């Protein structure tokens, strides 16, 4: 099919009126062009607005075939518009001479023909972590009708190809930012998308595409799982890529990864969180993005630290291994009427010694309590662990833990709940032990006992809550949030505030932004999905408390302190939770 637009020639100027080596501004039919005549007398036409910041190229300097923008020294090829120094290129237009006059074809091309060049330029912006360039190219794509969800998938895909050790935080941020698109129409979608761009550019800055293995045929769950256990990342990834190429569905591959990831608690819970978010993103776009994203997720899982092999998880691991042979029996023996006190169980997860907390989980499973019921109580425990976080831990340069560490207890528990809902089966039970160990081991990050109580309800409006957060009054902010959560309208306003804060630079460093967005999404989703269940509002209260207390983002001084302690004095950084 012919996608070439019908030419639309406009009269620009008499040929004899345009001097050799000159730049002339042409404004017609909504277009602003710079008409260029080189020293040989050939005419060229470009958009007059520099793609960098919109300054007039007609004010620039022409030397040979090179036009320089005088404002920031960007240089463009006058024939193609390609940028020779700077960032994006500028659009060029065909010219001709008719009856002694110069004419320019200003017909707009089919938007889809512009996508490839814009996407290539956007990728270069990500590669160099030039946020301004990536954002401008993204806005141009949105103007042309490119899907914001596809743009988020593009970011997740770029991250999958370039992440040195596999997928990074860019993927979950892309998925969670997609939740904001309903309130950000047209080019305003960039307010959300730019967050994912920043995290991606920061994590993959100037990294070439990761070398990946050639696909191998006849991959199966059992074989890939065996290779993952051996930490043979190359062979496992090759088989997964081959399985995609042989037509194994995205849904089946996701099931495979769910089973494989259940074998070990790895990388601070990131692989499971990423797997859950990958589905949420991929459900909105075409399946062709899935192949590389899921292969990169597998690579990340295999290379990640196996936390469950560390000494602090020994007791939890012992109890999980004790029930390994009975997983199918435990899954099949679920009794919907089995007794389960969610609050009592949550409190044991939070405060009991590892042995007692582990036995509580084994006991609940043995009584026939379903994994889904238990996982809800785990989410409540993870949220409460985060709400109790002691800011003194954050500010102690001799301690490794920070606020970011405690958010994972909540977001990991949330991911466990989701994976159990999506993939009910014996393998899902392992995730309960992972969540138990992760949350229970974090109790040394809690504030003192007399500071753990939830503040009283405080009557007020959403503006009062925003003011309490700004003035760092954490108790009042939580009390106001409790009041707002008592009505649908109040929750709507609160959700709007939290979503706004997550993309309006309430925090700065990309790694912190990533965790704020991820935690905000989990808190909002828990409140929406846990009606009638324990801990429904706790994630939001924890998030409100964090926003009100603030966070120490720049940690260069602390890094020097801990490094001197380790290198000079032989003091390993103190860890409260491992």
C-alpha cells in the first residue's frame, strides 16, 4: 500500500531574492521554516525551530553543508537535517524551483514512517542518560499517536537488552507508571513515562547491549530449572529464547519462571517483583516484547544473590525444606473453614523469634489454611514492618540498612500475594516462606516499642494532609490519612495526591524514585483489593509516614565513612537484618 502523502508545495520566495550562503525565515500555513541556499546556489529547507530548545535556526551560522544553532552550538546537515553535534535531528523538506521561484513541499508524512527515527533517537538519549532528549523524542512520538503503553514497553525492552546483569528497576517503574496514564491524556502521559526513562537511563547509562546466547531448541521447564540451579545463566537463557521461538506462549513461559523463581529467595526479592510487574506491563501491549524481557528476567534471577543460603535465613530455610516433600499434599488439603487468626499470625511474623514465626506458618499450612489467605496476612505484616521503620536507622552512617531496604518487605509480600493468586499450586507455597523470612528478619529496623502505635484519626481535608507532609508532621499526616480513607471520595483524593507526589520529584535519585513509585503502587493496590481484610490501610499509612519524615538521598559522606571503616580499620558495615 502506498503511504506516500500527496505533495503540498508552497511558494517560498523568488530565487533571485535569496543570496548565496544565506538563511531566510519562511512562515506559511502554520509552518515556520528556514530556507537555506548554499554557496553553489542549491536550496534546502528545515524546520526553523532547533529541536533542542526551539530557538530559531535562521539566526545561526552556515558553513558549507553545516548549519549551527547559535544558542547552544548544535550542528545540522542542511540536506538531511541530521544532527552532527548535539542530540536529535531536525526535519527537512523537499524544495524545487518553478518559474523563477523556490517552492517547498510541506506535506506531512504518514506518522508511522517517522516512528523508527524517533525511537532510534530516543534510544540514544537513554544510552547517554540524556533525559531531556529522550523526553522530547517521547513527546514527539505521543504527538504522532504512538501508544504510551508501547512507549513504556519500549523502555522495559531497552532495559532488558542493556542491563548488565539483566532487568533492572526500569521494568517495574514502567509498569507502575502505566497506572497513571488514565489521568494523563495525550502528551501529558510523559509526566509518568519520563520517570521510567530516568530510571532506565541511570541504570543502563552508556552500556552496550548485553551479549546474549544464541537460542537453543527444545527447552523445557525441568531443563531450564536444572540449569538455573547450577547457575548456568547462558544455557538457561538460550533455552528460554529457543522456547519462545518455537511458539511456547508467554503465559506458559511466565508459569515456568514462577516455578523456577520459587526455588530460591534471591536478590532482595527483586526477581519476583519484576516478574509480577512484567506481566502487568505486557498485558497492555503486543506479545513481541515478552521474549527479551522474560529472558532478561531469568538472567537476573540466576545471577542474583541467593539470600536463602545466607546464615540469617538458616532457620526459615530449615522449615521450608522440611515441608518440601509435602507441598502437593498441603496444596490439595486446603480447607476453606480452617481456623486462621490473621492478626495473630501477622504479629508473630512481625515480632516472634524466627523459630516461632516459622512454626506458625507450618502450623497454618498443616491445618489447611490456603496460601492465598496466608499471603494477605503477609502483606499486612510487610506493610506494618515498613510503617514501623526507625528513621534513626536511615541516618546512622555505620548501619547498612536504609528506608529503601524496608520498602522491600512490603513490595515483596505484595508480589507474593499476586503470584499466588495468578499461579495457585504447590510451588507457590515456597514464596510464603520467602516472605516470612524477609519480613520477620527486619524487626531490628523498627522504632522503639512505645512509638509503634497507629496515630489517632485527625479530621481534615486533602490540603491539610499535603500541608502535614510538607511540614514533616508524620503523626498528623497519618491521622489525616486515616480520616480520608474512611470514605470513597477521601480515598480518591488521597490516591491522586500520592500519585502526584510519586512523579513530581518528591524524591530525586532514580533508585529512590523507583522505590517510591513501586511502594505507592503497592499501597494503593492493597487498599483497593483488601476490603474487609487486615492491614488494608497500613501500606498507605507507611507511605504517608515516609513522605512526611523525608529520606536521606545523597549518601556520599556515609559511603566514605563506611569505606574507611572497612578498608582502614577492617570494620564490616553493620547490618541489622542479615
